[in-house]
């Protein structure tokens, strides 16, 4: 008989599983506490349970964990974790220190099917969706490895398009706020712009922050670099952003990857400012991270600063996101599963 992964069960399912074994109700909250607060790696570690109880449970169930294949530290403090999943696939998470914040960037899929031209994850294709517990396990495992430091923020911005894995991502968001006690204000979902799912998200999951990867200001250019734009063109995307309910006093983040000669002119910057002017928002400018086989280049420094200046002059909050973790290939768009 195949053993049941306790992390794959919702609290409700855990309750029915335990009552099916003849165990009283309070065991469920004990188990939840040991798995998610105390981060027990095995049933054996749950010392609040008697030995016979642990043995009985251990025959029927187990606690999954991610296997750490590699942990790389960048000279700028960023760390990359390479994990192996139960089926041998691999994913990456990136830990980014920034002042008082310690942000973990988690993956939601093995690879990505969205095919954005400037993104290595997209170039390497799609393997499969992650399960909710595989998304949450990245937080649990890294949290354990970096003790006594504590993760303060979560961004769903690693490998994959979160909203293409809607059911598991919404379940993972509920686990983050409900079981790991992470505030919804500290969680950000980043999307390439799946309008339908974007608007469904706040109905199906805790309301979290939203980052939208805009990356172009005309449909022609966006069609070229992000195929999703053919389905949901810029106007539709902006309308959806306008409707999106954010946590109080929060703004949408627009990510804008600057690509030399493609989307980096002053005219682009002006169009960008006017596209987002009625949306409470800020812009993160990300100079393209080049990778082997990348057909684009990042713009020269001066153009990047010029672009930012046009935005600032138009009253837009615009930050240039210094790429972190370049030396360990942990920067945006550079995450890639281990070759198998
Ligand atoms: N799929 C989601 C989240 C993962 S991608 C999304 O697209 O939003 C996270 C961010 O990395 C996106 O903003 C994307 O535009 C950016 N990105 C992808 N490839 C990049 C590259 N080569 N250089 C810089 N940023 C990149
Ligand atoms: Fe997928 Fe995001 Fe990369 Fe596009 S940018 S291919 S959506 S991971």
C-alpha cells in the first residue's frame, strides 16, 4: 500500500484521515503544529506522540520533504537552493536579503509553458505543475536551513507562471497564510498577465500583492516577446489591473524587463507612464539578465537611467532592480531545472 503524504492533505482531510484511524480530534491540531510550526521532517520526530502511535501512523503515512541538491551563495548575499522533487524533477528557490527583509522567491511549476522570448525558464519548456505542498515545502525547507534567520516575505516569482497552476497555487497561498502564519501583505504573486485567472485569484485565495510582468508598451512588441499578449492584449490587462483588489494601501508592481533596442526608448517610457497612470502602482525596471543562447542584450546604463528619469518626471515610482545573484545564475529569468 502506498503511504499517504500528510502534507498533501488539507487540515480537513487530515482530520478525516486521523479519525479513520480511530484517533481523537485534538490529534489533528497537534499534527498540524508539528508539521508546519515545528517543521518535523519525519513522523518519528513528533515526540508529543507516543512511540506506538508514531509507529502506527508511520505505517500508513509519511511527511514529504524536498531534497536539497545544492545551495549556492552569491557574493551579494543572495542564495540559490536547488531541490529535487519526489519524482526526480528539480526546481529552484532564491533567497534575497534586502535591508531588514529576507525574501524567498519560490517556483510554482517545473519549467514554464508561456514561452516568453527573454526568459530562460520559458526557453527550457514546461515539465509539470507543482503541488501546493511542493510550493509550501520550499518555504519550510529554506526556513529550516537558515535558522535562526527568518524569511519575512514570499514572492511567487521563481520558475513557472503561478496562474497557470491556479488550483495548487491558490491552495498554497491558503497554506502560507493559514498554516505558516505568513501575512497576506508579505506575499506577492507575479504573473505574465493571465487576465481571467488574475480576477479570480482574490475570490479563491487570500488577497495578496500582485506583480504584473508588462515588459512592453505596444501590443506589437508585447506580442513578439510574450505570446500571452495575443490572448490578453495590453488594454485588457490594464483594465484587469484597475479592477484588482489589493491589500489595503498596497500598489500593483509592474515589472518591466528592459531589452536593448526593443522596449527601452523614451517614447516607451512615456507610454508606460500613461498606461499605468490611473492604477495605484510602482514600476520595477529590470535590465535584461542575459543567458547563454539569449537573443537580446541589456541596454547600456545611460538608457536605463534615462528611461527611469522619464518615469520619475511623469510622477511614476520607478526603481531599477539591481540584479542579484548573477554570479550563481539566480537572477530573474535565469532559473532552470537541472538537466535530466
Ligand atoms: N511567470 C511569472 C513569474 C516568474 S518570471 C511572470 O512572468 O511574472 C519573474 C520575472 O522575471 C518576470 O517579471 C519576468 O518578466 C522576469 N524575467 C524573465 N526573464 C528575464 C530575464 N532574462 N532578465 C530579467 N528579467 C526576466
Ligand atoms: Fe514563464 Fe514568467 Fe518566464 Fe514568461 S517570464 S516564460 S511567464 S517564467
